[in-house]
C-alpha cells in the first residue's frame, strides 16, 4: 500500500514538473515573439522616417543626389526583406547608407542649423538606438529560451512538444563585424 | 563595502521582503503607540486604543505602498513632462530606449524645476514606475549621459528598489511625526496614569525608548538600504546601455554642480542618484559614513564604472 501511494505521489510530482516546465517554455516563447515584434516596430518606424528626412535635406544637398538615392534604395530593399538573416543584412546596409548621409551633412552648416533637420536627426538616432536595444533584449530573451530548452532534463519536454530554438539576431555583414585597424607605428 | 553586489533576482526578493518588514514594523510601531495610550492614559482593561492604532498603522502602510509615489513627487514639486515640448524630446526618446532595453513598460516621466542636476525614480512596481529628473540635468548632460542616468533609474525600478524606498519615504515622515506626538502625550498624560503595579515603570521606559529610537532607526534603515543599491544600479544601468563611461562622466558633472538640490527634501534624499543635500558625509569612506551616508562616495562609483569600461575594452 505504501509503495502504491509512493508511486502515486511520484507520478503527481512528475506531472506537476512537466506542466511547470511546459508553461515556462510557452511564456518564454511568447516573450521571444514579442521581443521580435519590438524590433519590427522600430524598423518600421525607421522606414517611415527616412522619406521624410530625404525630402527635408534634398533642398540643401541637391548635388549629393547619389548618396540620397542610395539611402532610398537601401530603405526599399530593407522594407521588402524577409527572414531573420536577410532582414539583419539589409538593415545593416541601410544603417551604413544613413551614417554616410549624416557624415556628409556635416559639410552643410545651414542644413545642420535647420530645426526641422535637427529634430529628424534626433528621431532617427533614437530609432537607431531603439533598434539596437530591441535586438539586445531579443537576443537576451532568445538565449534564455534556448538555454531552458537545451538543459537536461527539460530538453525532453522541449522535444516532446516540438519547441524550436530561436534564431539570434546577428550582424551578418563582414564589414560591420570588422574592427577598424589602427596603425600606431611611428613613421619617419 | 568591497563585496560584490548580489544578483538581480536576490535583490528583487530582498526588496520585496524588506518592504513587507518595513510595513510590518511600522504597523507595530503605531500599535505600540496606541498601547501606550491604553496603558498610561485610558487605563482600560480592553486595549481599544491599541486595536485602533494597529488598524490605522496597517492602513497607512498600505496607503504608503500605493500612494507613496504621488506624495514623493508632490513634495519634490515634480510635474509631468509635456508630451509635445521639443525641449524634452531627447529625454522622452532616451526613456523609450531604456524601456526597450530593459523590457519594462515605459515609466511616467516627470521634471523637477530645479537647476541642480539630479534624478530619482519612484513607484511600487515597474507597471507604476515614475522617473523624475531636474531641469538642470536635462540642460547639462549630453545625450549619452542622460541615457546613462535614465538607465540607472530604470535599474532601480527593475530591482524593486523603488518600492522599498518609496515605502520608506512615505512612512518615515509619519514615524517622525508620531514619535514626537507620543513623547508629548507622555508628558501630558503622565499624571493621569493608573497604577499598574511593578510592571508599569518598565513598560513606560520601553515605550519611551521606542519613541525616541524610532526616527533614528527609520533613518538608518533608509540609508543602509539606499547605499547598497546604488552600486548595483550603476552596474546594471551600465549593462543596459553597454556604456559605463557615460554614467561616470554624468556622475562627475552631477558632483561638480555643488549647489544642493533645493526642491528635494530630506525625507526623499535616499531616492536620488546623488545626494541632493551635498552633505560631506557622503563623500567620505569609513565607519561613520557607512552608517550615516545615504549614498556611496561618488569618486568610488566613478572608479568602479571606469574599471568596468576598461574590461569591456
């Protein structure tokens, strides 16, 4: 009789553990999905801001046509990109094009003094920050989700219910990952 | 003081526990006050005053938990940041950025009309968090430094430091008032007390000691609580921005502005990022400072942040 009760208690404990793990996996999966949405929201905001910015600066930087076109092109490519890896690559290109535009804008004092441009620039740099913070948060929560799935013995539950590891948002482009080389050797 | 800060989960648990302890002790203290009235003034067999006082104490404690933020903000003269004013656009943006980085809901944003740079956070949980900064802070700090200060405050919110400190701020003042009241009542009511045999004088002495010590204990508690948390909030704030140097320069600028932050009263000093009163005890190290300072020395905090920046490369 005691053995029977012991067995029942064990089964109940096991079921409770499985339910607990399953629920925490579900919670994490939703948090990961939400984290990804947050990145999306910020990316969309950036896409919306860019035509605005280009229209405002056009008058001042008419002859930098090429740079402006590159920004627009990169923006359109980013809008139509799909899949985590592809989006990351296209958004990276857009960031590069934008930073080139801002670097060039430094040469136009009247442009820099324009209140409208200043505000747009603040909005865009804030959006850039939000994108990277949203990525940082997404990667943190996705890593947590993956760890919970992979550690023993919870990995059995993850497999049983078909949980998939979340993909991390990585910088795919070699150019972005590369550390700038600094030459400090003394030349005579 | 060189020990490593505890991790965030321990910190959260400790804060929840300490909040309950503070509320409980406060309730008992008010109850004890009522007991004094029962014993020395009314002299009845049924402890009516004790019972009423316990109820009032518990009520006030819960009121403090839920409305502490409002009273803290009101006493500092904080007003909500106007949503369209371009002057605060950058501040609103960095707050949004930090709420994304920490994964917490966006806190309500307030500005204190004061030229001295300072900031504090309050609210019972991340859903009801409020961050207040002074006008001087917005004017003097650049974008990165402002972001670092907001990140520090968001860390206080995430660690539930704000809950603990708001309750202490809300109830601390009440303890001081009640203690004063209790001591006065003893003086007036002393002659009327009924004879309670041998126990009477002992109880009276205990009661007096509690009345005298209560404000001091409250003060020490709020100080010890806040000092420990500043290091952790610095560290986890830097983890959010991945930019410890910005917080180091921000603290340097806050420290360089020697004027005290006049809008912030003594009772809420422990909530701020840097001591608003500019007290000398806060810039020293050693036993006395460890006991009485509300903030760790800024020089030490800056050194730690710089070391962190060096490790990150």
